[in-house]
């Protein structure tokens, strides 16, 4: 993987986080939106996560002080019965993929969720994203279901895979 440090994201990382998010919007099916975001919108997102007690992590290359990826988790469903279940997301810059960055972020998210007393972590992944599915399975997630045709992007119907890990 090279030299990567996983830290709590700070305002200084928002430009890198925003660039990674917007690349995923423009070029991939990882984020089911065709609308890019701004640094200010990502700042509000990060503040909301933190206010709710959830982490926002950044993978940093210390030599370049560059954001290689980021991840977070939050409420899975807003009902009392899901209070111990979180849904996470991990995004990695295109030039840092398949180098262990996503695995490092995911491992830290799992560690943080356990420390908060969570018992289940869910990943909702585009069913065609074999790399993300493999990443999750390697981390001990189990494919537990798929929702056919529930999403749309770039004029295409998309299937959503649910990967679940007992913590």
C-alpha cells in the first residue's frame, strides 16, 4: 500500500474529499447521483456526521499531504430497532485504487463502529462493482441480498447489493 495514514478528516481535507466524491459522480456508478457537490456542502455533511457522533476518516499520503480516500458511517435506518446498525461508505481516488487504501479505511471504520458498541455494519454497493464487493468480502462482509433495478444513473437501471458484517 505504501505510506498511508488514516486520520479523522479535517477541514483542510475537504477539497480532496470533494474531488474524490465528484469524480465518482462524473465517472462511476459508485454514487447514484449525477450532481456534483461543493466543498461547503461536504463541510456541512462532515459537520452533520460528527454532530451525530459518527466518524469521517481520510486516508492521507503524509509525504504529499494528499487525500487518497475517505470513509464514514452513519445511521442505517432511522428507527429504534436499527440503533446498533450503521451503513458505511468508502471512496478512493482513481490513482490510489487497488493499493490497499480502501481496505485500510474500511478496517478503521470497523474498529470505530465496534468501539461505539455497534453490532452490524452494512455496505450498499452497485451490484456491478466487483472491486468493491471483493473488498468487502475480504473484510468479512457477506453478500446478503440484492435489490434489482432500484437505482438509475446515466440512463441505466442499477441493482443494489447489500453486504453485511456482524461486528
